[in-house]
């Protein structure tokens, strides 16, 4: 009889110790088996041999012998994530193994016909692209800071070609599933059937087939997908690319709360592969780490295709000037005129509204002044039930001003509206236009990825939506983009607001002027002279970064500290506040080298009839935050390295 330590693939398995099972078979390490757990049959991962224990053991039900053992690198990644982003091991293993494994996995091999070194002819590399490729000469980390339209995808393709020629695979991540059809088309044109797309919206059978192809491959594949593709069972990986690396969707909101940029870096390290972060607007943290750790920052500024100097006309519209809004409260006369002209020329228009800007933000309609927290320098949010304005990071409260402290005018307003209201307004203004709205409220059949082909070919005149529309899309017929309220993200009550604003404006502007046709960008704002907005329009990343990194240092926000967000949900507000105060005392009495802000109601103060409170824990040492996680009583949730503090 043989005895094995086994990790169950089950979210209810919280133990730090593996379970012991017996078998008459000699089983290779990292094989997958079926085991019994709490009267259920689940998949398990064999992690080691062991001696016969003093207690009775259950038998391994079945060896899943048509699945080869997981690669060593997958196990190394699993162990690293468990230490870096603490969470239940049983839940973590779910990331690495398809849900329907153990069903019929036979006949999943797909015949590969594409030769290694015969690819469709590609356009000539630009001088900047050539220079970038010369600087990516060996295993290591690189930051590709390439403006929109400079041809970052072309860099990824060249690097992938080199990988496949050496019998290694390439992994290209996208921030959203909606972007995979466009990226897959680009890569399939070159690599044909060596391209595999893997994401959660595939059918279980499709996902299992693709996962098995990756596990069994010995010649090299190009794998595309969102952050979950990181856990594919690669045997030999030569390239890991995080495209649009600044995007918040690379952060996993549920346990384990990992960030794809960190996990991707570790995955590349385990395989001794090239790791490349690509973005037109790199995150403050990634850019700072690159500078301080001497990671090469590869800059591209010139368009990959010939574009005239006047390809994009940028027009700022002052929302305070009501004479510019005679036909609509939300949409300026100039933007309406541009949309009409686009429709007449059978071109498309895109209207962007950051829905996160629906918060009740306090500002002066006359001069653009905003109500900010004196401790955190982020916008205060108005709460009508208690008639006060609050900071959802540190808990500061004050009564909202009746008149503007800057200009003295009594034109204080509480702004916020969403995409549905905008859609209704557009429908009234353009009753004969074909209009589509895309945001997270769309049903699956109405999602952008399901409608990408029809939008690209011009079956839609006006596209209305949120962030999902601005991430790397290339629409040949698009000639007009409109940002309805530029400060909707700038007014978001979090330390990342300025960063999000700079990134979003750049991403919206990047949808036009891509070599297809000239375009017009209309940016509606209450603060036309705001430096963040000005830097965004001029693509002045260096000045923006310098100002923002100074702010982060002054108020002790990342990358100058590491953060742990703790939240609880209770049936009453009093219970939530009491629980938060009690935990605050436990942490402060623990001796851990941390500082605690709060407790304060979360930005989303009530969820499913329960009240939510939070604490923000800071430390320069990650180990101190992990020690703090171990202090948490039952019923508390935690997020280490949160992308916001709301």
C-alpha cells in the first residue's frame, strides 16, 4: 500500500495541512486523482509521498490517468500565490484545474498543421519597433511604454514567433474577455491553429479541450486570454505579455485576491521567460517599480502607420457654459453636430461615460472647486440621509458647504448620472440612428464580444458605454469620440482617481486617429484648465507621473506603502461599527508594525440589506500585513493590494 498527501480542489477546504490517502497504485507527483471529501467526490492533487499514518486513511478512488501530471512550474506558482496572496488552498487549486475535469477527457488532442517557421508575411517593422526588439534580447522583465497606435501588438507577435521557433509557448493576456476576438484574429492570421483562446465564457467542453492541449503540448502554442489564463499548465513558456497592463480588471476581486501583473512576473521567472508589461499609460506603481529596480522602460511614440499631423482634432467643452448646451443638458451642441456629420458620412461615434462617476460628488458649477478630504486629498461624497460629506478612506466627516470657498458663489451641485440616462438622451436626439449601449448590465447576447463583428462593420451608428469600450479597440469606421464628463473619474473618492482619469482620457482618444480616417474628440469638463486633463490631452506622461508620484509619497499611498483592506457585513450599522472598532483594537494591541485608518462605512455602505464597514491597514512590510490577516475573526473579509480603498 502507498500513502500520499493530497490537496483537494474544493472551496470548503481551508486547512493548511494536506490530507492523507492510500492507494494500491504507485502514483507520480502532481497527478490528479478522485478522492472522497465530506461524503462528496472531488478532484485532488497528489503533492507528495508519505509514510503510513497512525490513523485510518481513505483510499484514492481513481487516478485520472488520461491527464498527465501538472508541470513543476504550475506547482511552484500555486505555492508562491498561497504565500503572497493568502487564501484557502482548496479554492486556490480551482484556478489551476478546469471544473469538469474527470469527465470524458479523451480524444481532446487537436492536430496541429502550422509549421514553426512559415508565417503569413507581416508589414515591415518601424524603426521604434526594431529598437524595442533589439532591447528585449534575453530573459527578464521589461516595460513597454508605447502610445496608442505605435504597434505594441506587432512587438508581441515578433516575440511570439521567436518563442515558437524555439519550441516554447507564448502567453498574451488581455484585460477583458471582450477584447479576445480582436486579438485572436490578429494572432490567428499569423499562427493559424497554434493559437488557443482560454477564458471563463467558453463552454466547459471547450475549456477542458484547450486546457488539455496546453498540458500535452511539446512544440509551443500562443495562448490568449484574460487573467485566468495565467494558470494554464505550460510545460515550456518563453514569453508572458500583460497587454494594457494598467487595467484594474487584472486584479481578482474574489479570493485569492491576486494581481495578474505580479503573478505573471512570477510565472515568467519560474519558466525563465521574457516578461513584458505593455501600456500606453503605465500604472504609477509599475512605472515606479521599473525605475527603482532598473527594469528597462522601452518607449514608443510614433504611429506605426502614416498619420497626418491633424488626424485628431481635440476640443474642450466647458460644462459650466450653458450657452454651449442649447439642445441637451448632457451633450454639447458641438458634439451633437459632430455626431450628425459622422452619421451623414456613414461613420461611427462613441460616447464614453465612466459609470463609477455616478457618486454624489460636491463641486462648484461656477469655478469647478471640489470638496476634498483634508487628510487624503480625495473627493468627499455627499450622504443625503445624514446630510454630511465623508471620506471613505479615513472616515473624515464634515457638513457640505452652502457656498463655494474659492469663488463665493452659491452654485454647489451634486452631480451624477449613468449610461441608461445618456442612452435615452441620445435616442431622443438621433431617433433614426442605430444605437447600442455596452456596459456590465448587458445580457450575454448583448455583450460587446458577442456584437464586436457587427459594430466593426458599421451596423451601429452610435456606441454608448463605459470602460469596456476603450481598451485597445480598433474600429475602422469610428471618427468621433465624446467624453461626456471628464471629471467623472477624477471625482471618484479614491487615491487612484487622478491615475484613472489620465488613463481613461488617453484610452478614449486612442480609439481614433489610428490610420483609418481623421477623427474628432470632444472632451466635456467642468475644469478645462485642470492639469490632469491638460496632461492627458497632450500625452504628457512624464509631467503627470512626476506630480502623481509626489502626491502618493506625501499621503503615504502605494507604491510607498503596502495596503490591506478589511471589511465586514453586519445586520445593523451599529453592529458593523462595533465589530470594526473591536478589530481595530485587536490589531493595535498585536504589536504588528502597521498603521490603521478607520473604521469607516465603506463607499458601498449597504449590500443586500447588510451594513458594510472597513479598516485600511498600511505597512512597509508585506509580512506584517499577512500576520494581520491571521488575526481576523470569523466574518471578516480581506483584500491585500486592493486597487481602490472603497
